[in-house]
């Protein structure tokens, strides 16, 4: 890239016309900038309360490219530190999760307590002549941490807006699955992790809005156990000005199977209706919280897309259940989630094949990188003033509004020096005015590099 990178990014991400240049999925410079500008500043999902029940409980995860440790403190709070020793940068903890009183670096033995303080330095007297000021060499801590209904998020940027502002109108939709019983949700122990050779945004954008792919990509797997899924599908698409997206299918919770899960959902139905109202209780969906938290509440699946390079990402996937559900139901939910959306799930493998092949083509080709992709579905048919649902809403299950706003938000993070504050709602605009848009190879997105 020789021209100013901001100009090039503006050309690549023509979200207004629904055109994206796929260079953003493969370019090394863009990827490095993304780690700094997006993952270095946005609120990122860290862990759920249920993963850290006791003081000393920890979870090892990533914020973008950086390993971090989330640790439950004695006072009940959660703190998040870089999992990197202040001496030579070695990881101080290599376990995925557990309970600890302190963390000893296995390189030279510097040791930190759960509050991140450096509490022991081998040979402090004979090697350092007692000159090292230990208080100054504690673990590096994130700038902010906060939680929404038990979901902990952190950011490296002290200028980031409060978490509730960052989530914005997405909380209305998140509540439809984190808050459907008084006990909230629980994430069952055991995260499933696997690697895809593609760009992390392919997963994030699909979960925010792409119900369209299910008709073809999942024709065999979904048709196997629910032929009705592909016919007469009714729902909405929600696109948040903050970059989040939710695709919601109506009338899904009224078809109860005669098994532990079906009977549980049937028993719960009236209580959920009262708690959430019929606009949310009788729905399932798929969503993305910008940038890299996604889920399929209907399949009890929550996941993070961890970037591992421009053309590689890891999926970390958990089963979520109602915390106060019977054990039999939790077991059934875990089996069902693994069967459909686990690493070898009948649905999940369909998606991975798409992302992997696209990644291969972008990696090996040159001309395919110059061809703009089409994100024009439903453009101009959305409203910012739906009488029921907050945010920009399309009264149709199929659309690409969430993807357009995801990339709009991504572009704002990538190109702004200040933390990119977005308005809570869109200003007035003409609705239902379909815009005449360009052909598949857009003049802006194609004229790149
Ligand atoms: Fe950790 Fe040296 S790198 S003690
Ligand atoms: Fe899929």
C-alpha cells in the first residue's frame, strides 16, 4: 500500500453502496492496523460470571493478538491483565483456566499475585542488590472493565465510551437470551476451540446478519432435522449504529420436541412471555456484538472470533444454558449444541468450508482480491423508527443491513485517531427509498491498490 491508508480504506469499504473490497480480509498492513485500531480500543468480551465463581479463579483468553488473564478478586470484582511477564515478556500462565493464589513465570521465576502485584523476584539480593522497586513492576492492566448482566468486557482504551453506550440498543436483543429467566445464563465448562484459515470478519459478519446463507449452505444439515426451517421464514434484521447486528426468527419456540429440551422450553414458555413480551420471547436468532462476539441463542451457542493473522482465526465456542435449568436439560443442551455448532457439528462444518475456501482464494489469487463484493441486500428498505424494535430494522429475515453497519463501524475505528464515538440513533433520513446501486464490480471498490 503506497497511498495514504485511510484513503484506501475509504475506497475499500463503500458501505453506503454495499460494496466491500476483499483486500480488507487478506492484507497484512490492514490486519496489523486492525489489531491496534479495533482490538486495541473496542470493548471485547472476556468471560461470563459463571466462568469465575470463586476468588482466584482465572481464565486465559485474548484481546486481539494479546493474551490476557481475567482473575476473580477477593472482593468479588474481576480484573484483567496482560498475560506477559514484565521481565522478558514470557507468558506467566499457560493453563486455560483454573484457580491460583499466584502465577510464577517459568523463565526466571518472577511471581505475581492475583491482584497483578510482583510479589517475588528470585535472587533479589544477590542479583539485583535489592535495588529493584517491585511495586513498579506489576502486571499491565487493561484500561477499563465492566459487565452487562454477567458478561464481562474489557478495553485497552481509557477513552472508550462506557460499556452500556458501546452496546447501545443491542441490549434490547441481548436480553432476549441472557435475561429470559430470573437466574440468567450460565456458560457450561469446557470451551471448544478450532482454527479456520480465513479472516475473522467472515465469521463475525455472517453471524450478525447472514440468514440468507442457511438456505443453501445448510440445506442438507438443517433439512435433516427440521424441514420447516427453510420455508416461510419470518423475522427481522437489526443493525446497530454501534456496529452490532441481530437476525431474529419469529415463532420458533412454539414447536416443542418431546425430549428434555423441548419439554423444558414448553414449560418455560409462559414465564418467558411475561418477562420478555411476545416480540422477543417467541424468537431465536443469531447475532454479533462488534467486533468479535457472536452467538446462536437458538442453538445455545456463544463464541468469540479470535484473530490469528489476516488469513487465520480461532473460534472459541461455549454452550449457554439457563442457570436455573435442571441438570438433565443442561446436559441435553450441551449435546445439542456440540452436535450442531461444535467443531465437527453438522451445521458448523458447512460454514467453515466456505470461510476456508474464500481464504484460500484470496491468499493465492491477485485478481480475485480486486473484485468488489456485493452487500446490497435490503438496502433502502430499512427503517430507524420501527414501532417495536430499536435500531435500524428491516422487517424481513433476509438482508445485509447488519453487515453494512458492521463495516461502517469497522471503518470508523480503522480511520479515526480519537475513540470513534457514534450517535445512539441515526439522524432523520428518507426511508424506504431504494438507492440505485452499482454493478458487482463497483467503481470505487474496484479501483484499489
Ligand atoms: Fe519472566 Fe524472566 S521472563 S521471569
Ligand atoms: Fe451457518
